[in-house]
C-alpha cells in the first residue's frame, strides 16, 4: 500500500500528463483545504465557474404583473385588479401594496381584505384567494368614493417586490 503523499504525487503527475494531451494546459495548482483553486486551473471548453450555490433557495419576493382598470361615475369608482404570477414558484399569503390617489377611499372590496381605506393601501388574500400558482392570475377589486381624482395607482408591490404594470 502506498502512503497518501505518494498517491497525491501520482495523481498530480497524471493530471499534468492529461493537461498536456489536452492542448498544453499548464500544471494544476493545489489549494489548501477550504480554499478554491485559481481560475488558471480551468480546462479549456469547461463552463465558467458559478457563484450560485446548488440547492440554495431562489431570491425572496415574487415576479408579477398587475393590470388595473377603473369604471367611474359621479363620485364613485369601481376598480378591477388582476395580479399575475410571472415567476416559477407559487406565491402564498400574498400582500399587494399600492398608493391610492389623494381623495379616493375604498368603501368595499372583493377577493381581498383592504387596509387602510386610503393612502398607501395593502390588499391581502382572502378565503380561497391566498395562493397564486406559476403563470396563474387572481382577480380582486374594490369600490371607492372620490373627491374628483379618478386616477390610477402609480405602482404596485407584491410581498415587497415591485410588479410590472400590464
């Protein structure tokens, strides 16, 4: 049986021989335990090293698109909001936050609970409307009164992540 250092030396010699056969790549360098070898040891044609850790969770938040429309009459409006999950994971316990234009006040809503009724509003899923699967969409809405400004919210965030307007 050979000592470990002899096996390591044989492996290094084989690597140099293999590298030479593959187009003259220089001798590999060794790294101490817990360190990463330099990029000079890369084999031509191999993929570039990645900083992603296999099995790590995806970044938090959600990928989404929000479509907003409103029908106005007198001093009221009815809004329809469609939230689409454009990501690859299911969104659960969602919270949609948006700035309601000055002078608008939500009086009732559906498929979500709205709080507060004016200013920066947060809508959260209600009953069977708490999950949005990948590629799926959910429709919510509300009735509001207004003092003349019938404008639309300028932005939406879903669980803290900005959504595209669609």
